[in-house]
C-alpha cells in the first residue's frame, strides 16, 4: 500500500477522486495509526508519520468512499495527569463525515477495568465499535438556494426526525423515521399548510445510545449525546450507513428548500457522549483528553456544567476550531440555514463564569459563513450562574424561557403576572432592547421537546415519568401546568372543553405575540405523552407523533392562527412598540394601548393589582414605524386583543376613540376558535362577554 505525506488541512478524511487524505489532531500522542477496516473484521494499520502543529496526516491513494476507518493512539495513560491514551481502543475520527454501525456495549470499549478504574484496560475495542467512513462529497444541489426567511416572517416547528414521521399513515414503511420521510410530500404539505417556514430538527449529529439505557431496554431517543459533529446520525437513514446517510440528508434539505422551508439544527457542542471519568473511550478522550475536555483540579475528573458528565474545553483553540469547522461544514456542504445551540451558556464558559464575550462568540461574530445564518441560543446550562436569558450577544436570538413561564402562569391563573405578561406579549423589551436587539431576538414558545406537550400541560399537574426507569425522579417538578380539575385522562365533558379552550389560548397567544413563534411537533394535534415530561429515552409511541384523522379542530385552529399572523404585519413587527403616536403615520393614536376590561386605560394601580387577570390590548396597524424592504410604508388593519385569564366570565367594553366598528375574528371559547367572516360585530362602547379563560380578537379594517 502506497502512503504519501498528505496535508494537515482539512482535518478528517477528504476524498479527491483518486484517494483520501487523512488528518487528525493530537498533542498528547507519541504516535498515531490510521486503521483501514475490512468487512472480514481485519484491519490494515498505516502509521501517520507526518506532523504539522500536532496534526498528523497521510494521503492514501485508492481509498474510496465507503471505506471504514478509525485511529489508534499510542501515548501516555496517566489519569492523574489527565492523559487517557490507549492503543487498544479504536477511536472515531472527530471530523468523520459519516459513522457506520453502533457501539456494542461491553468492558472492551472502556479505557479502564470494571471494578478497578485506575487500572488500564488493554482489551481491543474494535469489534465493538462504530467506525468512521470516507464520504464522497459530490452532490448535485441543482439550483438549491437558502430561503433566507426574515425573522419577522419566521414560524419555527421543532421536530424529531423519527418521532414526527414514524407513525405517519401516508408514508411507506421503509421511509418512516428517516431523513427521506422529511422530504416526503405528505410531510412537506403538512408543514406548508401549517404556515411553517423553518423546521428545527432535534439532534441529527451522530449520537450514541448510553450504556445504561441500553441495559434498561431503552434508547437515547432525543439524541443529546453527540459523538460526531460532522456526521448525520446513521439510524435516520433509510438505505445504508456507508455515506448514504449524507446523501439522504442533503436530499431532504433540498426538498424542504424547494417548499421554502428552512432547516435549523439543534446542535450539542457543549459535551460529548464519552461522559465522566467512568465513561467509554470512543474518540476525543483517547486522542487528547486534556485538549478537548475541561478537567477538575484533580485531573482524573471532569468539570460538568451540562449534567452529562463532561464539558468541552471552550478556551482550547482546537475545540473552537472543531466547532467552527463543523458549523461551516453544515452550512456550506449540507446547506442548513441555522443552528439552535443546546445549553449555550456552556459555550460561554472559558474558565468558570459565563463570559458573554468569550472566544466562541467572537469567532462566530467575525465568521463570514456562520454569522449569516440563524443563531439561536438555549440560554442556560446547569452550572453556577448558568441562566442567561437576555444576555447573549446582539446577533443571537434566544429561546425565551421567561416567555414560556409567564404565559403558562397567566393562563393557569397565577396572581401578579399581568405586567410581565404584557412585556412578553410585546417582545420582551426588558430583555433585549438595551443591547440593540429587537423583538425578533425572542424565540417564543409555550412548549418544546423538554417538558410537557401542550395537551399534557393542561391535563397534568404532576410529571408521570415511571416508564423512564428512574422512579419518577427525573424531569422538572415545577412545570407551571394545570390539569383543569382532573389529573390525566378524563371523560368529563366540562374538563375536556376547558382543556381544549386552554390549548387554543396558548396557540393564539403564541401567534399574537411579537417575536418569533415556535411550535413543538404534534401540539397542533394535541398529542400526549401520558404526562411524561422527560421522554428522552422513549423511542416508542409514548413520544412519537400520532397523526389524527381528518377534521382535527386543534389543527384547523393552529393553521388559522398561523395564517392570521402571516397576513398581518402588526403581529410581527421588527421594532419594539413606542407607546405613543408615530411620526409620519398621520395617526393621532398610539401604536399600542392598554385597557382594563371596562375600557379604561390601564393605570399603575391596575398593573399592580394582584388578582388582575384580564386586559385589552389595542394594536394600531396604521402606526407601524418600520418601513418595508423597499422603504415603503407598512400599513395594516388594527386589532383589539381581549384576554380573560380569570375563572369567571367577564364583560369587556370596546374602548372608545380607537375605532367605531370592530369584527370578532378569533374567539377561543368557540370549539373552532375562529368565527366565520360573518361573525359578530361590536361598536365602540359596546360590551362583549368573554367566557372564563378565553381570549377574543377583534379586527378593524385599515
């Protein structure tokens, strides 16, 4: 076998049509072997003799796409000094573009002997390991172009590749649960009719099913357990894992783009699947433990701000390079449109404290590729000072956990929530205005994958996670949920009607709020997980979306609210409200006004009243301050939003001097939620009775 010196960059395995260049970083290694793996279980070892700045490399002619490979690292095994090199362990390439197989859990894949964690384990892990794969980078993208949907026109749909498609009745059995299913017309048509402009996929980076879960007969369903930051997860492919998963993912992105739907990836750059000091040796740990991970003062152990056992070392230039190379790869080669960063506060931890200006954010800010896509932070981690909602840099948007909590509290009837609810409804200026950001920095959501579904939010007071095998100890205990009087399933018509109304309230509030709305997959069908609020290990019908028959009123209402938002720019402003008349609009009315149910303007006393749970909001469509994309003036209809979160019906007076004639266009007290065009009308000063826990929207034409 010929072996040429090759190049130190790009890292990973790069096929050029005649052979493959291999490059891997390790400062800890004495020497590194490239192992080319054969289907009969044998391997051919090639020592990487060339080294530039601790990147070892070689070019091997004739190595073609589909070739499986791994690395063996010869170097110090000294846990007390942070080193865990072990040539008996076949290691994944951190830059592998595809991964084949799975981990066959056993003592062989661990660097130490069970029962003796300080003793090195020299059992060969190769027969039990997943392997890296050489990939053909060529793909016909045709005229694929990113939709580049502006944030103010964006509706995000958080979804799980398998969970969304596994039970879809119109999909062939061999496509269910795969990337190809995302590209199926039945799925794309559903998203389009729902008004979705971006699908946010839960982790599709190659991840590992934890040893513990496998022993329990469960799987890591959510996938927040990454081992390959460049490789699409192999079990989501319908027709192979020797690079076919890369082609299938690209085909799905291309099909979604054709429907003007962006693809956002939920990415986990804060930790890896190797866990704590008792975890397996799969890749990074065996290559260079001290360069990749944050170690404690006692270097046998890991600093953990993620709750998973380890945290990547964000002050390491090699970790930063890995993350930035990965992000650029997914944008340039896989054509994705943005990223949602799991536990993003960890990415800001250079040392201990969360540093808003850490190196990672500096790199993103100046990167000509990554800085141009959607960047969404989950602005917290489990470490000290880790709750950082509102504190990310200006170019970032954030999952607004305060929006979620306040909206839940409002509709379950908590006291003293009215003022904060008003702030969340109008884009959370208290969080985002001071640093130059706008309402679009707020990703608004009532539910997501983590926690109750929308149905369960109104059907359970307590979590019911027994199926997870942890004695119901896992998952959040304070859910801000309310079961409407009965825990769990009920056949009481009054309870069911109230729950349906509450779900309509959440959907309507989400779509009427300034910011960017995010739906959780299946909430448009009122899907349930039986009260499980931590279904991370439920790769089964507990967590999969059950698609309803035709005539689902919840689906029809969700579609109607999404299209109401799309049709009316007053609900998706790019700038914050001024709270006064806007110059140049020839309208003497304020762009927003707040009223008590009696139609009187809100005073500070009204805002501070502990039991106040109702208000009216006037949105002036004739006082939108921002211009259109070509500088044109934007004008819209005006709206009155009447919220009654109390447990009693209330009379609302239509405010005077803000429009003479209004028409009801949304009423969540109705089973369909959306009256027909000939729905009730109301004049200034007239009274409307709102059912308990309901909202009504009235429109006045421009």
